[in-house]
């Protein structure tokens, strides 16, 4: 978004015009949009993002208004419904479609990424022996639906091993090229992995799948960690489907999700949950969101979150997140005894960094951070902690984290 005045007009009310063109001042003022106490640092967005005040206010105001006016609902089609689950909600889908680069009729609203994954996994026609190709670093929400298809219907699930740390895009592409066969029917991979925050070279992987003559292959990307963290353009990526969890990096309310399905391939997916429009192919992706009664207020919160992000400019947000991640990784590389498990390759790293400190377990490191009111997430006994940096974090937060890591490394 060009121009300080334009951004100041659309950005949150806490941001002054003077701060717009000063990066550190801009993000420091923006911090007041979040309810996280000033003496706490939150770095676990990869699990759940913090809603801006305007998003939280939208949800609570909507729920209060719905309760207050419940008796006024007359079921007439020209008036809004008091719940979601049946109407197309194009006013919510449109800004999200704009953010990820697709048309409204290619986007369905879901509950989260896991629901989107299952809609694809259960909706595709697969025959015995058809191969489903994934990585060995899938989140269960991106994997289990395809595992069930393999177990239940005789498809073959294959996982491609990703090196740790993963610092060579060409090596990853080569491993997938070797794993692809004439029987590969589905390529279902993360745009960005959950445990390590690895941004896979998905455009190259998709190109390899297409150039190998796999005309029937259906390519679906897990965008749970990518939408809102990095720039996403589904058309440019060339995938057939893309599912997401806006409650993470897009800072929407929990209980919101979305599924993109390329128009040309929508007819290949059966609907898993069915209501009135389940078989109406003219409705586009809307037929995948016929799920029954839901919370309309959450959709209004999702819309507010997307509009908040569009006002900030996703490219600027992505640049900020990546710069904080780069600062953390650069500092970690200088501390003896620290092993970075995530990628440090500039194309494959963004706001998530997973690392170990000596022989300390993940819970030990996490608890040591929290004693200083700093929240990172343990990844288990041997995988250290996952450190997620977002726009409510600062360079000072990164430097404070590095000091904590130095102290832990010095004391064994």
C-alpha cells in the first residue's frame, strides 16, 4: 500500500501517521491492537494467533446483537440468517479470495484446515493401487484423511523423507522426482510445514509433477501455516486445492477455515457433508460449505481479520515476519550448543524456527522461557522448541529470546 496517509487511514486506530513510514515505530504502535499483556511475549502463533481488538470486538458485538434480536428473525430470504451453514456468505469469501488470489466461487468456508483436508481426501475418486504422495513431516490434520483412504479403499500412501535441517531446495525436488510414479494420483504436501516451518519449493514440485505427464494427478497444498505468514497466490502456485486455518497467522477467530478448489477440477470432488446444494455443480465451491448450523459471528470475525490484513498489506506483513525470523536465526547460529532444526535457506524460512539447546528437552526450554514471561512451544523431548514470530513481536523480543538462549546454553 503506497503512501503514509493512505495506510494511516486504513491501519488500526492506534497507529499514527508519523509512524507509518518508520517500520519499528509502526509495529510498536500496532502492538496496542492486541490484548496480550505488555509484560508477556507470545511466540506460539503456529498454534493459535492473537486476535486484534477489532476482530474480537466484531465477534462479541455480533453475538450480543444476535441474542438481543433473536425474536426478530423472520426467516425471509432477503434478511440475514442468525447462524451460518447454509448461505453462501460471499461478502466473507470475497476478501479472503482476494488475499489468496482466486475467485469467490473457488473458495469454500470451513471450520479449519483439517476439515478442508478431509473434504479433499474423502471427495476424490481413488482406485485400489492409486498412490498418494506426501512428506514425512505432515501435520496429522494434513495427513490422516489420506491415510484412511489408503487403509479403507486400497490406495497406497507414500511419504517422502525431508532432511533435517532442510537447507537445499534442489535436494527436496530431487527426492519427489524420484518418488513420483505413473500410479501417483494425489500429491498432498504442506506449503509450509508445522513442526519446522519449512517453506517447501512447491512451485518446483508442482512443475515436476506436471512435466512427468501426470495429467490426472490432483495437487493439494496444506496452507495452515502459510496463509497470513507468507505471500500466497494459489493461481500462481498452480495447485488444484489449498486448505487453510485463518486462526493462526491471519489472526481470525478459532473455528474458521477455508478451502480453495480450482474451478476446472471441482467436478472431481464429491461433497463429504451434504445439504441442499450438495450436487449443484453450478454453485462452485459453495456446495462444499453446506454443513449445517454454525456460528455466524465467527464468519464476521473472519471477515474483519481479512480486512485488517488487507489494510496492513500482506506483503508488508510477510516482510516483517521474515525479517524477525532472520534476526532470530542469525543470532542462534552464533550461540555454541544451539542446533537449528529449521531451514536457514532464505527461500525456505520465514517466521517459524525450531531449535535445540544442548541436551535440554523441549519442555525444559519452554518452561525456562516462561519463567521470564516469554511463550514458545515445546516440540517434545528431542525436538526442542518452536519459536513463531508475528507482527505483535518486536526486534527487542527477538533479542530478549537470544539472551535467554545464551543463558541456557552457558548453564548446560
